[in-house]
């Protein structure tokens, strides 16, 4: 529905429950209600017990509709249930029952100001509103779960800060490390809610904690007191916050507050009792103890009916207690048991009876299961239990089951459901498989906060950009600018984003050349840092300037294609370096090797370089020029309104398109704000300027995966406007900044129900979400041991389960089984899931010993089948589902027959004929031109021809070509992710290590790490802190290795370039150009070069692997060729010329020199693992001995073979140890994930 479209309200199409013929016990209840008259005072309810599908809800619908139709005041009838969904469905059913079948006017006689059906919490809230209005108090406000969670986390952060400053007595020592974790806040909130539901306040929690020596309960009770005081202060003193208009109560507190209102206001209780003459309670097994108390208080003077099933009590984790429905205190003559199942057929009823028979304790409404060999009556219903070999086959079987029911049985998609126990493990894979098989699936219930949903996140980012000029610069960071461009508003993919950033760099360079800026003032040094004097003419090797520009580039410029071990800072320099004219490199000689040299004062300047926050806020002249800013920083300044838009003039239309879309929307919103518009006005200006409405609406209409994403985006956008409206209603003077902070702090969603109509699609949901609903066809998936049942103890840090047991009468220390209640809860959950089926029930599991973990079918499958001998693994045979009723499966089978050389010719002919029919119908994959392996190769040309130029290889490439040439070819041509965070952090460590080796003071290196880390890893959680400590430990380990090896090694260079030519071995072979960069070059006592390669990985290679390490050996070959010796002119720097190739090819054996003492003789190589300290060496090392003449010749042959492997056009795929971490495994024919690739 577009915002400019006409709106027409329509009534949902709801069918009333079919009329039932009730037994004598139920007719007595109808007669009692028909007699009317004031009920006798005192609690004397009717109890209705019944299993799944026995008509408990239908009975309450007929009772409520019958009373209203008989002329009773509609406000005298109140139906209570446990959830909004159940209340909505029950309300619709009552309305449908009262509406004439002809659709003419009529129905409910009279009008009502109160809903006929509502949840217990909704009724409690209405009571509090009436109580406040009667006493002239402000109305109460419901504190949503998201708001309560955000406020609780904010208080925990404050208490962490207080304890850091020396506060004591807040929390026990053992709990302090957990205070900042997400899980602790969830457990604390759960403890407070469970206590409130049982009528326990913070004072009671403190008392129980002291009585039973539970320090965590005492601390939680004290926190609860502080939390209550904070909430009261917020609304009473008028602080601008979401809770600032009225007393805010959470859902658990609503019922308790209503009971307090009744206790303190006798007139209110009397008025409610006089108004409510018929109180009907559905699914009472899901109510908590306080809700039961509220019902008792109301029902003491009303005709009360309590209906439920203790065997379906599956919400104990939310505080529900089934004891109320099991024994509400009804007299014997008012107890009704419903035994006839109106929902399921005989086969489903038999399976349910078998499961229910194993539940603990007896129940009068349970149906005893027949003998094990009893066959159900043939009524067209079915129950199938299937065990498959893989999860993929399980998903295929479920898809086939649903498609057959729809295509051959005529069952609408909306009358089918797939139910799982574990949402994180099972829901997403099943959803993908069903969609791929052509089964439409309903939108899942979202558990993501509104601020993190794609359709709303971009609007919050845009609001932060509007606020940035008036607030902290960190309100909108360069990374936020890139996210806004890559989001729905900018619509830029990674290629478009890279194109835009490169265009900005080009435009800035052109702008600086045509508008030269005045010289920048000299930046100050780091406080308390002594100035570094000018260097002497021949100092020790200094740190190249690129060490710190590279560190900043790693964080700021993430638009390179990939990182190789031989990378240089060439294309990734800062804008200032790119604009600078080429300058001759100054060199300082140490040990005969030219090492780059830099002015130390300039290195200090780079470390100390930072914009003052006050200067940025004031917008004064200290803001750096464009040439000194990264492209992301320039984009950030453009979005916040302080950037120079002259940069846009140098961009092409294609480059500027995403940027102009974002700027256009921000300008429209900024104008609305300037004109005095409020939060909703600014949001509307953003939304209309984005033009996303028509695009998403069109995608939604087309359907498919894109349509489902569009539905989610539209839901998020509507949810954001709803949240803004509610926020402004509570705070008429609400600020945009307050609204943004209000949403960003939330960790749980405000409302997770999809707003779009479900349509004709299969429901895919958890067993808990399926409670109270029914479908014709139900598949219960992934019934695995360890998942269903899930035997994991439900223990918590705060011992919430012990508090629940204590309130239930179980004394502390009493020996009770923890496993038995968990198993009973899991069995009840299976009963609920299976009882949702009307006609067909499919229960599946997987039995497999491969993969990440063993999969074993659940013990519950044996109970469904009715025989105990199936409890062991393998007792139920593994089924091959065969071909599913899916088009692509049919095409695959037909193609398999056609391509099978041993197939019967007539069968092949029939398969070919069917493929031809499908091809004529336009089915993809049926025409031979679309088959893998039949299309012509795009090119048969090699990567390089037969000219005499050398083949360029880096030493790391040699190692990769030895193990798998195909991986080299694919990764070289776009198969790797250049933005891999592990690669970025690894290169940052290399940069800092090189700076330390270049004599930069350790304090300055740490300062550079501190400044850069927030941009490399923007998260603030424990993992980020751990990674930073690990990085700092690597630097310390490296320095320890340097100190421990100075007795045997002398530094000769850092980041030493290698560029030499290995001559061809024959006339028909091409020479190889070895190009790379040695992390660190040392000299041993004999003056020989030792190559050092710094590694940041945690697991060192074996000693034998180091001996055979191709990268180190290649560097040793280069050293033997004189690539590291400045006296060998032409060996480095001019090796790409034909003359150099000819000169180096004159000798028959270039490695036939003396055994020692020659300048080019290698001294070995080492791998230094800075992530693995060593007490003896500082860092763990792996050695490669110096290569003698024979070894050099062997490695020369290896290098030539590696170079030949790059020619193509075909590349060999080889299994090796790196296959587990291969980034291109999906295109590898030797891997299961890449079998679609052929070498034909």
C-alpha cells in the first residue's frame, strides 16, 4: 500500500468454529448459564479439562456468543487468554458466531466500550487506567520489554563505572566479570520478572537471599530497588526519556499493580465484580500465579469457567504454572472432561495418546493408548515417521510432502506448517530449502531490534548524519557514511562503492592542483614527548614513512582488490602521498644493504596527527585539507553538511549516482528540520525523498526471495514510523537525538509480528509459537537427540530455577531430579507440535555420523511408533526419499538418464522427449546448451604467450602453485575477499612490527595502534578487547625475539624489496622474475643473509614443513642470485630488461660458486611466529637451513615448474592441507561443494 493510495478498511475473513453437539456434562454448564441470576458469592468455578482438539476454545466461544445473543450486556462477558494472537483469534471467532450467515446487519445486540476478549495483562492495564482516572492521577504506561531491557543495561553500565571508581557492595566478586555481558542482563531481567510474577518484590528477594545464603539474590534485590527508584524518578522529575510521562510498569508488574489497586480501592473491585457476570478463561495452563490470583479475585462473584490442558503447559520458562488449571478449586459437580478429539483423525490421535501416556502423573482427560499392534481406523489421515541420511534429504522429503499435499491433495499452502524445536539450528536451513523447492513460506517472526533491521537502519543513520554538526563527531563516523551509501538509500554495491571512492580521490587530486591550499601549521607533538632531533648523515636504519600511512590506510582505505605477501603501499597510499611529486628515495646503508630512511620528526608527526574535537565542532581553520583526508572521511563530511561539494564536479554520473541519492534525501530532511519540523516531519522528508516506497512495493508484488526481503523492509519502515509516533505521543517535545538513542540502545524488538499479510504460504515456526493453532498438514522436523529432547540443564548464574522451586514449596537442599522435569517439558512440547495436525503428520530426523557432529534420531520417535525397541540408533531404517516432486529434481533425473551410456535406449529416448517438451515450455536447465560441460570454453588462450619476457612470481605464489594451481588461478582473478578482517589485522601487525624494527619508539607504535584499532575493529565487546590485547602481545613477543637473537643476528633491513630474474633452463623456456618484499633481513656471524618472515598465525608449521617451505626457499634462491647484494648491478631494479635476462642466462650453472664466503651465499631463513611466545627464543621459530648448490638447483627447477603452471588455460586442482580453509572451494572439482565444475 503506497502512502499516496486510498485506504479502505476491510474485515478479515474468519470462519466461525463449526457447531458442535456437546455431551450431558457440557449441557449442564449451558443450562447453568441460561438460568442466569446472580451467582452465589465465593469462588466456585467450572473446570473444563481436555486434550488437544477436544473443543475447549470452541466451547468458550459458544458460551460467550450464546450469552450475548441471549441479551446479556456485552460488557458483562469477559474472556481472558494468555497471548495477543490467541485473543485476536478468539475475538474473531466470537464475532463470526454472532454475525448472521447472510451478512446482513445485525449480530451483537448493543455496544460495548471494552473488548469482549483480551489478555490478562490487557485487562490489568485497563483496571489501572480506571483507577488512575478515578483518583485524578496520570495514566500508567506499559514499559515494553525492549525499553526495560535498555534501561536495565544502562544501569548495569553505570554500576560497572561505579565499581571501577571504587564503589563496593553492589555485586558479588564472582559476578562482576559478567556484568557487561548481554547474557547477564537477560538473566537478571528474567529473575526479576519471575519474582514479580510470584508476588515477590525486591525486598522479598533480599530477604530470601539472606535466609538461604544466596548473595546473588541479595545483590539482584538491591539492584531491583535501585531500578524501581530510577523508573519513578524518571517520570516524576520530567527527565527527557521514554519513561518520562507516567509511571512505567512492565508486563509482570501490571497484574501485581492491578491486584494492589483492588486491595486498596474496594469500590473499584466492587464495580468490576458488578460489571463482569461471566468470566471465561482459555488456555489457563499458560498463566502465571499472579494472573491466577487476579482471576480468583474477579471470579468470586461471577460465573467462571476455567479451561485448559496441563499436558500442554510449555511456557514454564516464562513463569507459567499449570497447577491453577489442574486444580482451580472447582466442586466435583462442576468439573467437565472433554475426551472427543474434533481436530485430528484416528492415526494422529493414536500417536498423541502414545506420547501423552509417558507424561508424569495421571490426568483424567488423557486417553489410554491401545495395544501396540492396534491399527487406527482408515479415515484418510496419516502419520509418518521418517529417518533420513542427511539434513538436505530431510528438507527434500518435507518439501516433497508439502508439494504433493498441495498439488495432488488440493490443500492450500496456508493450511500447512513446518514445526521445529530449535529455531537457530533448524529454521533458516529449512526455510532456504523450502523456498528453493518452490514452497512459499510465511515471513518469519523477527528477533532483531528495529534499529538493526535493514528497512529502518538507513533512516537512523541519516538522522545521525543530521545531528552530527551539533554533537560529538563520533555521532556519525566515516564507516557510517559507507554504510549509508551501501544501504537501501545509496544502493551502492562493493564495486560501485570502490568506484566512487576512487573517483573522489581523483577529484580531490584535481581540485588540489587547481586550488592549492595554504601551508598547514606545524602539528604539535604528542604531549610529554621529547622532540626527536634531526638525523645524522649516516644513522641506524629508520622507519619508512609508509609504516604509519599504511596503518592508517589499512583502517581507512578498504578498497583494494587483495593483499599479497609482496604488497607495497603503491595504490593504497594516502591522498597526500599520491599527490606528492615523485621524490628520490634517501637510503642509509647498514650492513651493505640499502634501507629506506625517513625523518623521525615526520614519523612522530604522523602518529600525533589527530583532529581536535573542539576544533571540529567549532568548524575553525584547523580542519585538515581534503588532500590529508581519506575518501571515507570526505564522504562523512559531505553527509553531515560541512564538506566541500566542489569534489562532486570531478565525478562521473555513474560514480556520483549513489552519493547524489544520499545527499538529496539528507538535504530534504535538513530543510524540513530547518523549517521547524519535528521528528515525524524529518522522517517523512527522508522517506519521500528516498523513493524507496515504489521500488519495495513493486518487489513485494513480484514475490520470491526479493519480495520477501521487500516485505521485511516495508515492515521495518512502518515500524519505525509507529515507534516515532508513540515516542512523540509520550514526549510532545521529544528530540530527534533522544529518539535515535532510544532505538539504538534496544537489544530486543519492540514488536516482532510481521505487518504484511501472510497470504497463501506455509507457516515455518517453533513449537512454542505453534501452541493454540492448527493446520491440515504438519511436518515436525529435526527431532534429534540433543535437540528434541534438549537435556541441557536450564541453570543460570543467578539461580532463577532455585527461586521458582522455592516459591513452589521445594525446600533448598532437597534432592530433586533436574532431568525429569526437563524431559517432561520436552515431551509436552512434542505433544503440542504433533497435535497441531488435522489430516497428515510427518515427523523427521537424521541419522548420520559425518559432518561436524553425529546426528542421532530422538528417543521420542519410538514413542510415536508405539514400540520400545526403536530407542536405539539404527532401529528405525534410514529412508532414501527418492526424487522429490520438484521441477529441478525431475530435470536432473531426466538428464541423468540421457547422459547415462548404460541406460536402456528406449528409456533414454523417452527421457530426451520429455526434456524437449520442457525445453519448449521454457524450463531452465532442460536444453543441452545450458548444461555444465557442454558449452564451449570461453577461451583456450594461455595467460601468457611465447615472447621472451619473464614470468613474474612472488615467493608466496610459488608455495601456492606447488600445492594447488587452480586455487592460485581463481584467487588471483577475484576469488578472495580483500576486506577480510583477519587479513587486515594481520597486515596491521606487520606494519607495526616493521615500525618497531625501523627504530620507531615503542610508545609511538602503541599510540598508533590505539588510534587505528577503533577503525580496524569498530566493535566494543570482549572479543575486540581480546584481539587488541593479542595484538599488543604480538608486539611484545617480537621485541623479545629481537633481543634474544642479537647475539647471532644483525639487522640488515626491513621490508627489503626483492626483484631479480631466474634465467631459463632451456631455449624453449621463459625466465622467471622473482618479485617480493622480505619482512626482515638479517646477517649471521659469517655475513650471510638470513631471511625472516614474520607470521601472525597461532599454529606454527612443523619443522619438516619449514624445511620444505617454498616461500623461504625462493627468497634464498633470490639471495644466491645476488638480489640482496647492492654490488650486483642489474640483479635488482633492472631485472625486467632484456639485457639483464641475457646477461643472467650466460652461465650454465649460476649456483656453482664456492661453498662459503661469497657475497650471495644464503644463510638460511626463518619463520617467526609472534603470536606464539617462546621462553627460550622470545618467539617460536621454524628454521630452513642454508641451501647448498644442489638444493638451490632443485628449488630452481621447482620455481620454473611453478611458473609454467601459471600459463594455462587449464589448471590442476590438488588436495592439500589448505583445502579446509580454501576460499574458492565452491569452484573446485575435487571438493564436494564444487563438483559442478568440470575440467572438460
